[in-house]
C-alpha cells in the first residue's frame, strides 16, 4: 500500500494524495488508483504493466507552468485536463489521448502578440506515428481547427491541414513597430506537407472588410479585401482591393515569399485611382498612379513607379503655434505594443553611418500644372516633374516643380512672382523658393519666399540696399519709414507679422471688426498718404453692402452687390455727391 510520500524530479514536486495499492503477480504489476498532487492539479493513474500495457491516466487542472522547471525559457501558463490510455507491448505502446487546455500562453506566443488560448485535442500515437485533431480558440475571434499525422521514425514528416478564422490583432505588435494598425479577420486554409526540417506550405488566405491605418501619415485604407494563394514557398496575391479614407481606391497583385530567412521577398504591383492625400498640416493632393514594391519586406524594399498629381494645394500656415510646445510624454508600465508604436511615431534619429535599411523610394511625380501654394499672401501655381529617391524617411528630389504664375499680396499691394520652384530636401514637407521683383519710386525691391512650407522665410532686399523695414515701407507706401503716419506704421507692423506668421489669433482690425459687427473692415492709404476706411456686411446669403469713407470731401460711397447665381452679380453704387450708377458683372474662380 502507498499511503503517503512525495518526490521531486527536475524541480517538479509530486505528492501522493490518497492511499493506493500496488500488487505484483505472474510478472504483472497492478496499480490501483494512484492519485498525485501536481502543483495544485491532480494526476490519477490506474492499470497494469507486464508483457502488455493497460494503463489509464487522468489529468485534472494540472498547471502548465510545471514545464518551466525543465524549460526555463518557455514561461508557460494555463492548465491542462484530459485522459490518456496506453496499451500494447512496452516496446511499441499505443496511446490514445483526449486533452483540454485553457489559458495557454508561452513566451513565444506572447512575443507574437497572441493572448491566452484554449486548446482541445484528441488522437492516437503508435508505430512511430501521431494522428490527431485539434481546435484552438481565444476570446478575441481566433478559431482554428485541423489535424493530421506526424511520423517520428527517422526524419519527422508532416501531413497537416488547418482552417479557420485568424484576427489581424495577432499582428498588432509587429505592425505597431512600423506605425501601422490592422483590424479585421482572415479566413485561412493551410496544408503542411513534407519533412519537418523543410516543410512545404500550401493553401489560401482571404479577407474582406479589413482596415489598415498608418499612424505616421494619418492614411487609412478601408474595406480591404484580398484573396491569396500559397504554394511553393510563395504567397500569390490574386486580388487585393481597398478604398482610401480620404477618397480613392487601390488595388494590388503580385507575390511575397514566405520564408522568414529570406526577409519575405516581395514583387508587388499597386494601382491607385482618384486618390486624395492630406498630411493634416500643409499638403492636400488629388492623385493616381502605378507603383511597384520589390525586395525583402523586412529590410529594404523599394517603392518605384509613377504618381500623377491632379489639383494639389500647399497651404502655408497663417499663424505659427508659438505658445504651444511639444509634450514629452513618458509611458509607464505600457504594454509592448504601445512602446513599439510610441517608438515608431517619434522622429527618427540618424547617425553619420546610417543603417542602410528601411523603405526606399524611386518614384517619379508628374504634375503638369495645378500645384497651388496659398497662405500668408502667397497665391501661386506650379507644375512639372521630379523624382523622389533615397530612404522614405529622408527622400531627395531630382528636379523641381516650376512656377507657372503667381503673386504676393501685402496690404493691397500685389507683386507678381517672376520665378519659383517647389522641391523636397530631406523630408516630405515641400520646400519653397519663390521670387518677386518690383520697382518703387525709390528702389527696385526683391522678395524671396524660401524654406519648408510649414514656416517659410520672407526676405526683402533692394537696389540701392536698404534695411528690411525701409524696403517694406517703400514697397507698400512708396516712402521712407520716417515719413509714415502712425496708422501706416501700425499697418506695416501688421503686414510684417502676417508674413512671419506670428501674433495673436486676430489682428487689430479683426478685433475692431468683431466689435462693430461687420463682416469686413479695411483701412487703405494712397500714394499721397490719404486714408480711407471701408466696412462691408452680408444682409443675407446673396446681398452684400459696402460703405467707404475717405478723409477728403466727396470720397464717401455705398455699394450693394446682389449675387443672382452662376457667377453673375448686379451692382449698384451711390456717392455722397448724389451720383449713382449700376452694372452687371461676371466672376469665375479658377
């Protein structure tokens, strides 16, 4: 009789939970219900061992962490219950099993972003061959079932089939490192054949209604649908379609090697139709194109091809958020996926050596016209063609977009740009270089707008050479700073602030306009220093009234505009001398 006792094998402690008997007769050992405590669970064994085996074992909530004692890196969690029956000759036993495991996790599954799963399996093992069926599921949509055979004699050989639903959330950790997020599920049907050392994988993967988000660019692809076939170590994309959240559609086809050792080599073709891109700050573009992605996806793939731009607007911010500073957010006890995404969203640090890896560009961008630059008085149109090369994180442009037309407006003065380009210099923020030249009564004035579109610099020069404030005074009022009235000096300061993108949210005139309840308020001066004030207000959606009064007798007048639609306006005007006139006007924006 075995009434009590315990043993420790490789750190696993087992203790007898209740009395059992062991008997030996005619060369056969009989064990009568031996119950062992194993880490909070139990194992019950009953049976006979002799020239033939007849053993029954039952596991009840045995913790899988026991395996960590002889495999420290496994870090297993969960519990296992089930039954096993062993029969046949000791030299060649036959095993039948039925097990259920819950809360299963290992260091490998955690590293892959897989949460706790439940596994149920049944099968047999005998004559060096394992035959089984299994079901794997979790609480997040994972549901895979399948099975097959594994022969263990010589080189193990596999013949397995699995199918089911796999949520893309399992890829969240790897995608977060690239600043990406993918939601939805995939329907998988996979076959594994051949030696375990070099198995041949085949099958298919399909999805519909998935969504991919690039956190760094703010782009999202909705309604992703794909059909992928797997054979010969290659995943072939037969169909992949989606719609951009900003507008447009994309489609793709091609192949991706599924051998991790080769870096998942890709040969993909992508077509974008009627797309719209915005970076949320400066650029809004309508575009289409044909691109390819070639090379190992995990190291240095190359995006090549042609992008054709339609209407593209580069907006120079009117105001800089000078009172706002970047927040230094530090994550404490954050999950691995959050840490990876935070790292991906931070500006990259570069060294002199460089890593030599990452996404590379070889893309030609065509835009015959309709690249508009607007903001801070700039209104220009450019066109042309350029090629983006080098790393996507710091692209270099070969060629530029060149000026087709443009003007700069400062306090009612309009200057025509005579030359200009837009290119890229180490980032995807457009780099401006525009020049306007005009002649005043005392000098030839040149204005250069240069720098990244987020905050370009306005530089004033003249012949003969004058200080910048004098250049601006000559440009706007045609006279020296010393001859300007206080109101003109205030206007000059306001114009300088507008060009620099600094100041409050409203100007002095804007504050006054709000106070008296009109829609527009402006102060103008002529070459002789005469001043006029005008105020305008919408009476309704179609009717606009303007009243203007100067500092000279007879300079007052009232104008009423009636918008009858399709660019046609009726205009009437009367002055303080009792004169009146009217007309019909046609206006069209381009």
